[in-house]
C-alpha cells in the first residue's frame, strides 16, 4: 500500500508495481484533515479495503470513483461518428433544456 501524500514515482517505474488507486473518506465527522475530505491510496487488486485512516485511526470507507481511461479512444466520439452510428447527442443548455448537437431528432428537448 502506498499513501499518495508524498511523491510517488509513475506506475511500473523504480520497482513500483502497476496497481489501481482507491479513494477513501472518513465515515464520521471526527476524522483528521487527511481523511475528512478524502485521500487516495495505491493498493493491489487483491488487498483488503482499508477500514481505518492510516493517520488518525478513524473508520473510513472506500469511495466508488470513475475509471481513468487513457488511449486513442478514451475521449467522447466526435459528431460525425455519432451521426454515422445512428445516434443523437444532446447537450444541456439549461435546467431541463437540452439542445441537439449531433444526429437526427428535435432541435430542443424540454421537460416543460
């Protein structure tokens, strides 16, 4: 387990194995500044989740975070790709109001 507060070499460099980062937060308002907001830990996939803050011992829970996807296809598809696939894309322009940005369909969708 590696705490990310200090400097951390990139994964796979200097003998540091490639492992996922897990985010934790204190379960109660009694935590220290380290765990009260949230903190990140590098752990092996088969490591048990932390149950206590490594600094103050307060009970913590692991948060569900979106994955970090890196690569050629990691971004959102462009408008021409969306249209070729037969999809319609809308972007939110206001509360309950969406404007078409790609594809076929109504130009504006509103919940009114």
